[in-house]
C-alpha cells in the first residue's frame, strides 16, 4: 500500500495460494455488483418500448440500485462484524439472486424500480464483506495493495463491462436476461464461500443504528427526487421542497453521528485531510464517469442506430483500458509519488471528456470510442489508488469504518452521477426543443418526445416515414447537444480534481498526521 500517512507498518504474514484463491471468489460478487450499475444502459430502449416508463422513471430504474447500496453499506458492514462477514456474504448472495429474478420479470416500471431497490439492499450485504475479508486475508501491505488493486479493477471493470455484457444478452434474449446472469454467479459464490473464505467477527462490533440508516437513505432519495422533479418539469416549488427536506434529514443524520457512542458513520475520520480529500475525489470522479457513460451508451443506440451487441462491442476498448490501468496502478505508484499519479490520471480523463464534448452527429464512432478510452485510461489509477488511500489513511483500528465509507462514496458517486448529470442532460435536451421541426404532432406524442430520445424513437415507429425522419432528426440533434453539455461539465470537474489532488494529497508531516487523529 502506498503509505501517505508516514505510519510504520509491522511485519505481516505473507498470503499463500489459499488467500489468492479466496480473492478470486471475492472478485465474483464485486464484478457482478458493479456490472449491475450499468448493465441496463443498453437495455433502456427495450425497457422504454415494453414498460413505457417516463424519463424520470428511466433514471430511477438506472440509479435507485446504487442509492440503496450506498444507504445500507455501513449498516451491513456493522451487521457483518456482528454475525460474521462470510455468513453475511453467503446470505447476501442468496438474497441477490432472488431479487434478480424478481427484477427480470417485473411487469411495470414501478415494479422494476422497487425490484432494483431490493437488489441494492441485497448488494449492500455483499460489498462490505468483500473488502473487509481482503483486509483480513492479506496482512502484508504490499500484497494488500495488489489485492485491493485487483478488487478495484473488478469494481471499475464491472462498471465498464456492464453494457458490453448487457448488449450481448439483448442480442438473443429479452431485457430481463441482464438480471438473470446474477443467479448462477451468486449460486457459485454461496457454494464456494464457506470452503474458500475465512470467517471473521469483530469482538467489539456495535449495534446497527437503524434510525441513522433511514435518515441517510431519506436524505439521498429526497434530494435526488427534487433534482429529477425540477429537471423533468415536475414543478420548481415541489422540487426545492424535496431538496430542503433531504438536506434537513442529512443534517439530522450528521448531528446524530456526532452524539452516538457507537455511530453508524465515524465522522471523526473526515478530520483527516488525506481521507476526506481522497473520498471527495473518488466520489466526484465516479459521478462524472457514470453520468457520461450513460449518455455514451444511449448515443450508440439512439443516434448511431446500433444493435445492443454492436454497441457493446464498441465499448470493449474502454472496458479493457479501465481494467488494465486499474491493475497496473499500484506498481506505478511505487515508482512515482501517488499524488502525481492520481493528478496525472485525472488530467488524462479530462482530455477524454473534452473529446466527448466536441462530439457531433458527423464525427461519429471514432471520436466517441477514442474519447471513452482516454477517459478510462485516466480513471483506472484513481479508482485503484484512491480506495487504498482511504483505507490506509485511517488508523488500523478504524480500517473497517474507512472501508465502509470508501465503498459508500463509490456507490453514491455512481448513482449521484447518473441522477444529477442525467437530469442536467434532460434539461439541455428539453431546452433544445426536439419537436421544433415536427409541427402538428398530437400533444401526447409531443410531450413524450420532449421527455427522452428513447420516447422519440418509440413514437417515430408509429408515424409515416417522412414525419418520423424529421422527428428523429430533431430528437437526435437535441440529444447530442445534451451529451456534449454533460461531457463538458465532466471535463471541468476532472481538471479541477486533478488540481485538488496535486495540492491536497501531499504526504503530511508525521506530527501533523498524529495530531489529526480525533
């Protein structure tokens, strides 16, 4: 592990073949859980045609999974400490498989949103156990950094591979098949975990404060509900009220953590500069990446007109770039100062986002694919090294809390990016007036087309060819414009994060670091 806190680390036992085999078992849920964040991206047109969700419902289907994981992660981490991390991992695998079946056969948009929420709760039982068990199995700092790098490669690679796998399945099966792939994987995990993984319980694990869990979920969902409501024309007063209520719930949650003897979230960790800055960088990096990736997958199908399989294949280079750079990052950080590696990788990502911001309907696939590859070349090192920095910057006795906060920030960043950048993109799309060149449409069609480009494609299938062509041309032009707005915002954020990393992730003096401990 790259040690930025100048803490000496005692000699630790070297992990053997059994530990590395156990890491392979832990890679399964990590890869699958992160894939589930994005596996629906290429299925959105199929969902739009089958379930007829509104634009806001499409975003909820996409991101409620991440929000529920983020809201329950810390609580499930504490529960795993009490019941046993391997036991919770096994139970979570069974629950995730069951929820996947429910999602696959959801009969309506509302039912699918609910099923995705259940998937998030089940996923929250798996995520903290994977990283905590890695910390238990790999005591040597060097081996732990490598193991966490592999874990981060699975996490980030799954996000990139989700649309690829989803696209391949949609070529031959219906949209529900993207959920059913979890069933055999989780069955294998449930069988292999008791054999390959050690059990671990924390003797001092506290109780789960479910009031704090409810407050954290309420704060996130209320704020996102307000943002989406405003962007989709749901009313400014109602949206602002929801945001205010969410902010109030968040404030109550934070004050409650400061008062509790055994808090759900260890807020004292945020007084450590390396911890808090790295967490902010991780959160924002994943947010802009997830939001931009959503628009990229929609562009491939709705603008380029590619099939799900073809669209997925065009995304393979960026997925490979993410996996390779995530895995190679720990070795690079042993040669260069870690803050320089992180800042440099974020600057590379900013260049990739800028390329996407220059996209138009004539530049097509070459610019899109190149931009995504450059983005993911830069994202890999940040995700691998950032996770290790967050965990390593905390005192050893608080590494479990740091791991839970790191995973929460990761999942929250992914969901928040889809929600916020998706909403910003919707505002830009509606502002471009996609029906301006198609006068005379019935009001219901006009409103649907203004809601999303997917609705425009569905509506065009029922119109005469000349009318459909004009409608699709306007909708696609408006969508490309919204995509460039989102990518431009992502470029600015990534560049700002590069500057922040250079300035704030310098190794502090040992005395200062010790004094930062609460």
